C-alpha cells in the first residue's frame, strides 16, 4: 500500500476514533434487534445462540408491543431500524401482528431468516407490512449448506424463498458463513449467486461463539481468512459483479483491508448505536454477544427502554482494549478499540479473534 493511501486511511480512522469517543458519551440508537424467539426449525453447527427445533422461548407479544410504542414515543421512529430476528422469527405465532405494528409505528424494519418458511403468501404479507430488507442465510452449495444446517432440503427451500421474494419486490441480502468445509466453494457459490436476483452478498467467517465453539476444527486459519478478504476485495472492484459484495461488520482488518472489503471502516456499535431485546424480555446489546448475567442491562417488563439506553450499557461504552495487556501494546489500538464485543472474552478480558495476530487469529479458551 502506498504512503498516500496509508495517510488517507489514518486520517479517516483517526476521525472515526474520535466519533467512537463521542458515541461513548452520546450514544445514538440506530438499530434495535428484537429476538422474537430462540427456537429454530434448523440446527446449525455454527449457531451463535445454540437454537433448537423443539424447544425455546417466544417473546411476549403484548410486552413487546408496549415497549415498541414507548420506543416510538421516546425516539424518532424513522431513525431507528427494527430488526426482527431469532432463532427463526417466522416461528413466532404473532409474527404478522408484530410486523404490522412495527410498520404502523413508523419504524423502518427488516428481518433475518433461514428462508425455509417463506412462500408466496408469506412474501405478500411481508410486503403489505412494509418490510424494507430481508437477510437470508446460504452457507455454501447444496450439500455443504444442508450439512451445516443439519436439515436436508434446506438449501433448495432457501433458494426458492429468494425467488418468491424477488417476485414480491422485496430486496434480499444473502449472508454466507465461510469455514473449513465450504471455503473452497466460495468461487462457485459466487457464480451461483450472480444468477439470482439479490441485492447484496455479505460474506463472513465462522466466529468462535455459541455452538461453533464445539467445532474449532471448522475455524479458518489466518491464511484462509486473508484469502477470504482478498476474494471479497477482488469482487467489490469488479465492474461485472451484479451485486454488492462485502465482508460483515465484525473485526478490525488492518490498514491493508479497512475500507477495501466493505463500505465503512470498522466500528463496533454494541451499546453505542446497537441494542437488542432478547426473547426473555431482557435488554441486551448485540445479540451475538455471549449471554452473561452481568451484561443484561434491564428488562422490558419493569424498565422503560429509553431510560436503560440512556443510563446503562456502560460495559460497552468503556474502552475494552484498556483491560487487555495485548491490546494496550498494539499500535493500531486506537482504530480497533478492542475489536468486536461479540468475540470478546469477558472472563480473560481479551479478544477471541484478532486479525493482527501474526500466527493465528483465534485465541480460544480451553
């Protein structure tokens, strides 16, 4: 990388670091994730929430609707994106009623789904209820996707969902988790996705969280992770690519890759502009963060969400990197800020993943 580009990136990242400091003192709610259930009809090997098909919790509908009305009163609804998720959110018995109310309150909203329950009628209801964007998961070609999901036929059902959503004029983003078993398929999967009508392809690495901790053999090596970033960068700058290709929001990626594989520079928004409501009713930060009692910020049955957002979340508004000896010695600490909250080891106070580690990105506790 030439010196001029390094200077430009340094200046931009310095400004972003200043903005992070501003958000720590003046957080701005932008994304509110609502975990409607921790039940799912699939059983994915990489599931961060360890969801199961036959048991789980549904978020109380009346409690949620009351909370959403309070959020609409206390914030400008048009400035807060509501993201309905799970588990599989379509399993919630009141999903359509919740979606309709979110829309009526004036929130822009989207959903993450595995797509296996979406047919033409479902797509029509989503459109009527004003959905803005829908993210579906597709983790490889047919055999590798179904193996990871542990449900035969799930690949074909998700691809069918893409078709019906396109017919309903609903923009679709595909998210793909790359790991040891599907890494070699990335080019073939890219070519396949180019034949579908999708707006964007979000490619991420398997994270050392949730059920994936039981399968460390699936984690990418540092060399593979670097090849993944090179793959994404090449597609982003290819004018023939018919869709937006990007790496996910996770992780600081060094001078070499920041602003090369996604539109924005890295900034973990947990507690700064991102919050969540768990299916238990508890108020949390990013849904991917390890569920720990000390990280629960409140409960919608007893707390007004806006007051919790204003007064709590201090664990996420502090500088995580200050508590880590490895981070304190890093020359790029100002830009990284301790990396992502969802891959932070809250017992050892250090990141489970760091791209700047020379030998292995992962430091997983035994």
